[in-house]
């Protein structure tokens, strides 16, 4: 009962001192507003990047194994010829794997009469389209017959199509790769440049067998794309794939992997590194703002105590204990902080919606800002309210009631 009574006294005190209450909420409100907006922007960037990654055929249930040691897209090893079709066949036999797409890759010049451009030429299997979910806007994709017969056919991305044919229909036309002519049988759907400047449309696809026997004259693979049965199986499958490849490549226990993995989460971290650094700096600024708000609450409460000395003295004379006075002012501090937090979350959500509505920055609203604001505001109220509360509680009742 005493707790509820002290809570009621705290509400009454805040209501009677509206000016002080408003000033105390401002500092916390500004800090929580900025924190809410920063979290929303960070989540918005993550969602946008993941959507973009999925759009170019890299869903959460898939990952790639690239030949050569290193990190992500950067190799630090010259041994990039260890991955073979036998590896791909062994990986396809794993129980958690749905699709395996072995690939060769080489950047080379592709020519159409007087027009030419440099593009990434991939040797792939027909399962590439299933694994990437990439639509064909005209013509057909590579078939099992093309693979078995090592046919010289090519599926073009939007970028080489635009540069080579200048708006004309390329289906059935011949293009030249290393003095060999290939028939254009299909066109890939255009995806557009990513935010990092990568062009997924700058590619040409030919049968893997044709690439090995007619183009590169090599049997090793550049990479293997793996699609699992379920996104939750990706971490487990990566470890199994690592064990299989290390065994196939006869690597000793102390030897480093001669391959590396690329996952959607890894791409997202790599793309958003600069944004994450900026977010950390802004979160630090928001935290400082919240600390300043807490100091404002403490100082205004100390001023308020000097103005309410008689009120405190009367409460003590009528039986209020020191713990009651402490609780009253702690409640006031926490309530003011929570009120500022609620106002900050509301303003932060409004700013986040406005940023998304006018396409200024991507934002995504989650429950995280609400939890963070509640935790931060409660801590600020308790930490910066304890000193004023104890000071009020230890005032002498006799001197307090005699004060003017």
C-alpha cells in the first residue's frame, strides 16, 4: 500500500510542477528520438540489402564456396585450382542439400560484328536458373541437351546485350568468344546496379561442359553454389561442406582451408560496414544525449526539492518515513524519464515514417526501439534520481517545516 501511496504522491508532485516536468522530459526525449531513428535506419538498411541480395538470386537458404583461401570476394591464396566436379558430386549427396551448381568463371571479350565489350563469362549447369531464381525474358535457358552435347550456346545478361545489340533482338544471332561463335538462345531479366556499384547483369552463361572443353580448357571450378532444404540448415551444412572439401583436398589438421564461403549475411556485413560504423557513432552521440538528459533530471529535481522543503517536512511530520520520501522522488525521476522516452519514441517513429515515405533513407520499424527506450529510461531515472531522492529523504523534518 505504501508503494501505491508514494506513487500517487509522485504523480501529484509532477502535476503540480508542470514546468519542471516538461524541462526534465526534453533531454530524454531528444536522446530517445535519435536512438529510435538510428535503429530504424539501421534495420531498414539491413532489410534493403537482404532484399537486394535475394533479388539477384542469393536467398537465405543458399551459400557459395569459392576456390582459394581468403575472405569473401578477396583471395589471399594462389591455389585456386583445387575445386573439381568430384567435389560438387560429393556435396550433392549431403542430406541437407537440395541443389548444387558448379561454376567456372572468366572475364573476357565478347564480340558481335563491330561491337564488343568485356564481360564475366560463366560456365554453368541448367540448375543455375533454379538456384538463382533468375527469369528468362526472351528465348530459353541452357538445357541438359546443351550440357551433354557441349553446344556453343550462350544466355546473355542485360548489360552485354545492350552494348552488343543496341536495342535489336539478339535471339538466334551469333557472338564471338575467343574466336569461337556462340548462338544467343536466351536473355536474362535485368536486375540493375546494386548500391555498392556491382552490376549483376554484366554476365554471359554457357554450358559448363562447353566452358571446360572449348573455352577455358580447364577442369577446375571457380566456385560451387549450394542451396539447402531450409535456411536454418545453412550453418550446419557449411560445416559439413568444410569437412568434405578438406577431406577431398587432403588438407592436414593444421592446414588452412583452400576455399572460402560467401553467405547472404556475410555479403550484408561487407556491404554495410561503413553504415555500421556511422551507426555506432550516432548511437554513441544518442547515449551522450541521454546522459545529458539524466543530468538535467537530477539538477531540476535538486532545485525542485529546495522549492518543496515544507511539503517534505509536513509529510515527515505526518508519519512518512525516509524510504517513503526516497520512493516518491525516485518515482518522479523514473516517470519523467519514461514520459520523455514515450514522447521520444513517438517522435522517432514519425521521423522514421517520414524518411521512408519521402524516400530519403530506408527505415524498418521493429519492437527494438520500444524495448531500448524502456530499459534506458528506467535506468536513467533510477541512476540520476537516487541522489536527489536521498537528499530529500535526509532533510530534517523540524527544519523543513520551519523553512519559508
